C-alpha cells in the first residue's frame, strides 16, 4: 500500500488466474459444427488406404465411406467435402460427368446413409483428368493451357450430375473465370435454385497442396497451376476483386485457401464483407507439417492444432475445412 511504485489498478493477470475465469473470457471457440472434413473416395470394396504423406487420412471405397459418414454425423461435425478418385482418367475427366462415376455414387451413398449430414463436393477436374490440370486443355499462345470457357461447360455438366445425385452444396475449386456464374446458371435452369455454392474464391498457387496431390492422385503432369491460381505475392486487394466477382455471380459462401499462411487475407475479406459467410481451408501441407513434427516428438499435436484453428476463427473464418475435424470433435466432446 505504502509502496507507490507497485500500485497497479490495472492487472491483466486477474482474468488469467484460474480455468473458470479464463473460460469466461474465452471468445473464440473451435466447435465441430463449424468444421468440414475432406474425404477421398475411390473404387473397390473394403479399401482404406492411408496417404503416406498424410498419416490418419485415407482413400476409401464406398462401403467404408458409409461407415465413416455414420461416425462423422454422430460427432456433430459441420459437413464433409468429397473428392472422387476415378479408376480411369482421360483428357476431359469423363468420370466426373457420369451418373455412374465415382463422385456421383459417393454422393448417393452419403445421402442414403446419412441424409442429414451436409454433403459438399469439390468441383474441379484435376482428380479426373489424365494430365492433372483443373479443366480441358487447348493450345493457347503456343503452349497447352486450360481452356477457360470450354471448362465452364464441363463444370455445368459436372454439377448437374452431382445435383441429381443429391448433393447439398458444391464447392468449385478450379479458379476458372466465371465458374460460379456458370454453375449458378446451370442450377437455376434445372430446378436447383436452392443449392448453395461455396466458392474457392481466393485460392493461391501454393506449395502447401503438395501432399493433397498424392491423396487425390492429381499432380499436374506438366507445368503448374499458376495460369489459374493466384500469386501469393500479388497485391492483397486482388483477393477482394475475386470475392466481388464471385459474389456478383451468386456465390453463397466464400473461401480463402490455404489458411495459415494467408490469415491476413482471411481478415481482409472478413472485414470487407462482414455479412458473407467465410470459410478457410486448412490444407494438406499444413496438416503434414504438424503430423511430421508431432511424430518426431517435437511438438504437441493437439495443442498446435487447436491453437492454429483458433487463429483461423480469430482471423474471421466462420467455417474451417480441416483434416482434423474428427480429432477436434473427439477431443472436445
Ligand atoms: C482441387 C483441389 C486442390 C485442393 C483442394 N481442391 C488441389 C489443387 O488445387 O492443386 C488442395 C487441398 C489440400 O491441399 O488439402 N483443385
């Protein structure tokens, strides 16, 4: 009391002194309801093939998928994001255009097994094409590149096949100009005006997708994706332009991808469009780095994961797509 130097009316530690008070002032919570779990579906039966670079993530056949979605629904997870891995790939990704293709059958399996679980599909061609690019190719300016407008027509066919199969929402990820508008038009012309679109609006050409390309067997056979995905070093505001375009074309939910290295962009988009639901994708490379360090005993996986997901929520993401969705649900419940 006498010692004036130590008199401090403001002491931040008062709100940190025990779990009860810390819990009271906890503003950002990672809940299973806001998480979406990506799933990789392949042909065969009783297939549960672990991805070497993504321990704990599996390619699974439809029978295994059915068991998986029951478990996921029971955990109260927000939804699943399906990726199809066809047996046969070709130039235009025909498997994705067929009602008997892997993704259409996967959607039907999910909706039959767990009608109330939100079933989202990744809409792109890189898993289905022999060349691994996100659309049909054409010689443009002397070199092979993805033909934007031809791909839009293929995307319209792809989403209608998925809509007929019963999908609840589509997530176009190919970064084609006009993709959201083309999908919206296909839906609205065919009685699917109720189906929402979650657009990978702000998607960077990122080395963090490396392990995913093993998981989905979708590495480009030549070149890279820089003629359609965004440059990490381009003006930050170009993210807003992409968002504006997609919203104008009818996107319902906007996504920024990857997550951790782009939380400034998540914040920028959230602040600029506070009333639009915002998702971020905690991608494969972000997953594999933590798994590897945890396996070596260098970091505490559970704590690092919760800290990272909390950062995404704090940056403004209401929805997080993450391979850890089940782990989070198990550790919280
Ligand atoms: C398909 C797609 C990719 C990812 C999601 N959808 C790969 C890519 O664009 O190369 C990456 C997901 C991840 O890394 O976890 N276009």
